C-alpha cells in the first residue's frame, strides 16, 4: 500500500505506528487495505460468511441520479467516521 500511496499522493503521507495502542492514526488521504479493489471480493465473501442476510433488504433512497440502494459496508472502526465511502 505504501507503494501506491506514494504513487498517488507522493511523500506527503505519514504512516502510524502499527501498534494499535500507540494512538496514532492513518493520514485521511491514505489508501488502506479495505479501500483497494482487489480485496473487495474477499471482504464481501468474508462478510457474507458471518452475516448471510447482510443487505438482504437495503433501504432505498432517491438521488438526482435516480433510485439507489443504501447498503451497509463494514469498515475498520474509527477510520471512516464522517466519510461516504
């Protein structure tokens, strides 16, 4: 991920101490493991294995692009607060 973060953002990013007790957080501009599309299928299968009825009846919302399903997606706690994706 560091390679792709450097490619897309340059050297402006900082990386946290990997120890979860360090209190350090990822730069909000950084791509993380769950953002990367090749992992999407794995994460979908992993989620559905634990929650087989996940998104079985999604909420529908009307946007200026038409009717869309508002689905739930698992993300690591705290990193995505206030974000849409």
